[in-house]
C-alpha cells in the first residue's frame, strides 16, 4: 500500500523506493512466519492453547486432566 502511494506521487526515484519497500515487507513476512514457533516453544504455548503436547514429555509437563 505505502509503496503504491510512493509510485503514484511521482517522486524522483519512486521505483527504487517501491522496490525497497516491497523487499522489506517480503522479508518481514518471511522472518515473522519462520520464527513464530521456535520463539513460542519456550513459553509452552501448546499448554495454554490446549494443544496436545509431546507424549514422551514428563508427566509434569503434560496436561494431566
């Protein structure tokens, strides 16, 4: 969206700015989507969300309901 505004404004080097914005957005999407699970693991998000965990984990780490 912001990149298109730059292109429509007709500023000098608008194409280069658009390319830089597009690359940054693409990198951000890849970085955030690939780091979500590894960062969430130490916080035991599976337990909070009610997702069945690893059955080989100790009983204290599993949901014992």
